[in-house]
C-alpha cells in the first residue's frame, strides 16, 4: 500500500534553463526566438543593403528618358504598363462605359474579397495540396486566367497598327 505523507510539501527543485545566446543558438533551433531586437535588426540590415544596391544601380545604369510629350500630335496610341495588360484585356470582355467600370473596378475588388475570404472558404486543416483540391483548382484557374489575359493583351498590343509599345 502507498504511504501517505502529511504536512508541508518540500518545494520542487527548479531546473535552471540555459540562456540562449549567439554561441549556442544553433543547438536550440526549435526554441522560439525573440522578434525584437534581433529579427528587427536583421530585417533593417537587409533592407538597408537592398536600398543601397538599388541606389547604386539607379546611378550606374540610369533609365532612358524620352522626349517631352507633344500635345499637338494625334498619332499617339496610349498603352498600359505591362503589369496592367491583363486588366486592359478585360476591357475587351466588358465593352461600353457601364461595363468598363465593372471589369476594371468591380472585378478586381471581388477578386480581392475572395482572396481575403480564402481562410473561411477553405477549412481543411491539412497543408497538403492533395487534401484540398478545391483550392488548388481555384488557384490554378486564377493564375491561368491572369497569365492568359496578359499574353492575349500583349499579342493584341504588339499587333496594333501603331506598332509595338517601344516603336
């Protein structure tokens, strides 16, 4: 039979935890590390290095400037920047003044709302793409639609009678 001890219990001996320093941090790779100040300093250092590289490249390889705009000409064909090509292609799918607002304003807003809603739409706790086919197919379709519209717009703009955007 177990012996029952009465009275005040002895205090439990506390184990001294090893303090994590730069010397032994790799021995404790699974221990949580503080965000401040080490991670903040690392992020600031890398950001500063990238800023310096960008400034050096901006001075070493300057961008070519074009001549000022001539407002008296009528042969200029405005073209969007390359990152707006897929939105420019949507103007073909939504012709007319009323549908342009839907295609270039409402559709991107709806897309952003769907992106924000993904955590509530996909409740699968596993990270495996095989266990979440709905999200994999949806992501593939979105990427395919954007890339396809980008290339369709590029082909349309390059084949425009005014020539390529550079010419």
